[in-house]
């Protein structure tokens, strides 16, 4: 699994951050180096790890001086000349937060944030910076990278999923989340991602799994998580969700094995 890059997408509020945080802990329990990247403008991955607000890293995209320095653009110089390929290789090490409390592995959190204006593809220094950083972390680093994507399809672009090996779409029992997953899957396929899986979340009735599975177009259902008030409670109290619900963690362990199988069958 080392060197694999997995992006987690889906409609808003379906459980992307939850899945990302639990998988990050599970991969690091396997003894792997894990870099969890929060690429959502509403940055909430830190809270899912139970990191207090005051210790949560500032999103890189908000560091105007750093972006200006690396891209060569003035702070507000949108539309001016700037480097399309700024130096970013040192940033994950410098700006990530070490939360490696699991035995053996290492778990770090990098809070990127996302461009909120003009979508992820905007031609501005922040856009160039973010794209290069995502491309760098997902192409050149030998670790398992998990990217918690922004909700919906807007952020999906060639640059934002560069080097991604697998796209995992979280769906809840509801037509719109399934539709969103199918749309993102099509886009991911067009961008060359061959390995596309789904996780059903907040399932309250055993029949929902089959109903969801039957509506997914060419997406492998990797697992199904029950609705859990313990997860909700942990979120409410800003406690680590990894410790909240053993059943959810067990199911995500199984889903992770299915993902690894899918990756080896599709990517080799
Ligand atoms: N299986 C579950 N049972 C009950 N509540 C859940 C479950 N999974 C997630 N939640 C709750 O649903 C809410 C959204 O979850 P989460 O933040 O993981 O979703 P998201 O897709 O990352 O949302 P966003 O689009 O806002 O980033 C949270 O309050 C979370 O605690
Ligand atoms: Mg989220």
C-alpha cells in the first residue's frame, strides 16, 4: 500500500471526513506512513482526529505570504504573472501536524483548504500553489496519502486529483448522494482514475445496502456503515472518532481490505 493515494469524495455531509479519519488511523496501525490531507474549504479533518481547535493547523491556502513568496506573485495580484509550478516539496514536512499516536506507523495531518472562489481550477496564484502541492504530495511521496475532498463535483479537476490511485465515494441512503457519487465517478474515470469504490454510510436498514449497490454505476461497494449515534456524539464533543464506535471501525477495516484488493486488481 505504500505510495498509494486515495481521495475520498461525495455529496456534502455524507461522511467523507469520518471515513478519511478512521482509514488514516487504520493504515498507520498497519505500520505505514500516512499523510491525511484536508482539501476541503470547510476544513474539519482535525476535529475528526480530536485535535483541539487551538492546535489545528491553519490551512496552507490561507498563508498569503507563503503563497506570494513561492509563486512570486504579490499578495493580491490576481491576474498578474506568477509561477505555475512553485516550489512546494518542503511544505508537507514543515506544515503538517504529527498525530502519530498509533504503534509502528506515522500519521500526519496536512491542512490545505481549497479555493472557494472560481473553483479549484482558477487561474490565480492560490490555484497554482494548491495544485502543485496536491500533485507533489500525491506523486512524489512514498506514503499512503488520504485526501478528504471538498463536497460535490466542483473541486474535481485534472490537477486536484493528479496521481490519485483510487477514488472512494461515500454515499448515504438517499438518491441525491448516489447521483453525486455516480457523477463524480464518471468524472474520475475521465480523469484516468481506474479504481473507484463506494462506502454506504448511515445505513439504518439492512435492505438499504442492496438498494444503494443496485444504483451505483460501475462503482464497487467496499462496505456499509451503520448509522451511529456514538459517531455523532464524538463529532459533537470534538473527540477522536476512531475511538467512538468499534463496529464502524471494524466495518471500515473490512472496507479497507476490499479497497486494497480492488487496487491490486485494477492498478497492479
Ligand atoms: N455512520 C454515521 N452515523 C451517524 N452520524 C454520522 C455517521 N457518519 C457520519 N456522521 C455524522 O454526519 C455528519 C457529517 O459527517 P462528515 O463530517 O464525516 O461528512 P462529510 O461528508 O465530511 O461532510 P462535509 O461535506 O461537510 O465535509 C457529522 O456530524 C458526523 O458525525
Ligand atoms: Mg468533511
